């Protein structure tokens, strides 16, 4: 599945948020030397309970909106993100 997320680096904590129909992810990692991109994949692998190799950053290496290819069912990914969203509130 293809997932577009808006990433906000340099935050106090890692967090999944939803605004309208878009997913937004806050990351502790700075947007320097690809650290935020690496941390995004690590964080999503934990949230989605998938190995990091199943999540690929396709587009947006230097942009706020990232295009990720996730090798999993769309329903599973959306359910795991929603579950994480509820657990953080």
C-alpha cells in the first residue's frame, strides 16, 4: 500500500495524529542528515508491528510530506495507526 504522511521533526515526543483524512507524525529526531527519515521508518515499524524492511520511503526525502510504500494490507495499517492514535490520547 502507498501511504502519504506529513512529518513534523524536532518535537518533544513521537506521536501519530490525524487531521481531516491525512495522517501526521511528530518525531523527536531532527531533520538533519536523514535522521528524521530513519526515525520515521523505525517508529512506523514499531507502531505497525512490521520489520523495517517492509517500509520504504519512496518520495519526499527532503519534503514534509512523505510517500511510503508499506508491504501490508491497507486495513491493517489504518487499524494500527488508529489504535496508536487512541493509545496516545
